[in-house]
């Protein structure tokens, strides 16, 4: 049972890390390309990244609290 609980959030954690890394790499992309089109996508991009990270943190915290109550 411990192995299942350990592997339970692996893919979600990977998705959160990739979103975080993409959010950190985006300004570098802007500097390298100096494109107005890439800069125009910044707000929706960061809204998406923030949503992914916030949902991961929220659900992980909620799941941790639920597991501790059992």
C-alpha cells in the first residue's frame, strides 16, 4: 500500500515541474526571439502555468490532509 501512495502523484508532480520550468524559460525565449507574437501570448501562457501549479498545490494539500485523517 505504501508503494501505491508513493507513486500516486508522480505524473502530477512531473506536470507541475514542467509547467514551472516552462514558466521560467519563457522570458529567455522572449529575449532570444524578440518577437511581438511570442510576447503577445505571455498573459494566457502565465495564466495557464499559474492554473496548473495552483491546482497541483491545492489538490496535493487537500489529499495530504485527507490521507492523514484516515
